[in-house]
C-alpha cells in the first residue's frame, strides 16, 4: 500500500520509517481498523478478561459501599467499549498505541478530560489484574493529558438569578453547595441530621466523601446553619433521611441534579452565553473556593490554600493546582511584592 504524508507526498526510503508509521496509522484509522487477535489457547489472559475482572470488582464495591455507582457506570461504559475494539486481544499483545487508536476512533471524544477519564479507567483495570492475578500491565507509563480545571464561578447577580429560576428544594441544595464547597452529590446530598453537631461557636457537619473515602468535620456559615435547622424539622435524627431532598422527598442524585440544572440554565438563557453555558451544579464548589480565596465573606482577606483544602476535602496540592494560581492571594501577593508593588486595600469579589 503506498503511504503519503499530510501534504500528499509519497513516503519512501528507510530513513522515513517514523513518517511511514504515522501514515499507516492514519490509513488504519480511516478504514476503521481494529487490532487482529492471533489464535490463542483458552488459558491466555485476554483484554476482555481483564475488563471483566475489574467490572466484577466494581460491582462488589458498589454492593459494600466502597465504590460509587457513578464510577461503576463510567467504568462499565468505557471497558465495554474497549472490549468491542480489542477485547479478544491477549494482554501480552496489547500496546499503548491500541489505546490511543481506540480513543481517537471516537469523534465525540475531543476533550482532554474525556481522554484522562478513559485512560484512568483502563489503567485501573490493568493495575487490578496485575495486583490480584499477577498479569503484567502492558500499559505502564501510559500518560494522561494534562488536567485543565474549569474555573467558572458565579457572580452575585448570577447566583440570585439562579435561585429565582428554580424551586425551593433545588434552591436550598444549590445554596448549601455554594456556601460550603461540598461536592454536590457524593457529599452534600448524603448529609443527615446525625452528621450535624451544634457547637458553642456554631454548627459543624461531619462529611464523608465516597470519592476520597475520608471523613472530615467542617464548620458551616450562619446562613447555612439557619437553613439546616429549618430542614431538620422534616428530617430529624435517627430517620436517616438526607437533609436536602428533591420535591419527591428523595436524596439528590447526579442524574436528577444535572437534568434540573440544565433546565434552569436553558430557562435563564445561559445556554447561549459563551461563559454561562459552562455553568453546572459543580460551579457552586468552584464559587466557594473563589470566594474563600478572595475574602468574599471576610472583608477581602483570603484564606490560605491549606485552609481551603481542609474545608473542601482536597489535598493542598490539588487545591493549589485547581484554584491557588488563579485565585489565591497567598500565592499572588508575594509575586506583586517581589516586583515592588505594594499591597492595596482588598476589594476582591467573586466574579466569573
């Protein structure tokens, strides 16, 4: 088969091996190529076997509460799709290039975040087989695209408009998310009266995250405490009912919350705005981080990255990578001072 470079020139000669390999990959991708599986014995460990073992582990994890349903569902979709592509291939024949070709074969997978998610799931499956079945992982060193966190946060005007566009149950849920920074569905939606503790200085919540598998204790702002005391009247201690519930009295799920937020976004016309169309219920968490770092509730004096990390349940490194460089005064102030510009009166307020 003749091979051509991207400019249409014929590729010839032993010195052009790399260009020929890239051209061949383009031809294969364009023809819907799939890696061919050579004949194997029943004892050979296939890619499908690796995926099956990890999916069974996820199912057991959902049953005992150690794995979230969201992770299980994402994993099921990703690994089943991978198996359609190369499930019959022996693990010893699998190459990193197969994974790259698999991802590139999906026209809708354009976001680096999607690629990161797919690679994370695949690596988890092969690491599991290596740790539990002594099957060498052929994908070690497979790199993920760099994380690019989306840092939109609500302005006060957008916050007020959002509250007016939704009913009270969703308004209470979003209000609490925006004023605590909790992850909406794996943390805030699971808070019950048994997690609430009244202290001399105010109210504290015991927060368990199914994402990090850790529990932390955080103080909540007075306006959140006031709302919580109201809602506790219909979800007292011992009932196990979540404090924040839908109109039907159920806990907020990711599916329900996302659908309702999309409806509100469309109602407000945000779906046509280049910035606001990216808003989601998770923007509440970003808004809390932005406001804490900019001193929104503290006369312009921002908190430290370490304090923010403790409140939102991230490590200081993750909090810094996500929020510190963009919004953190404790990171930016020394940079201004280093070039001889003195600190001005802080008047930062969270904006988009």
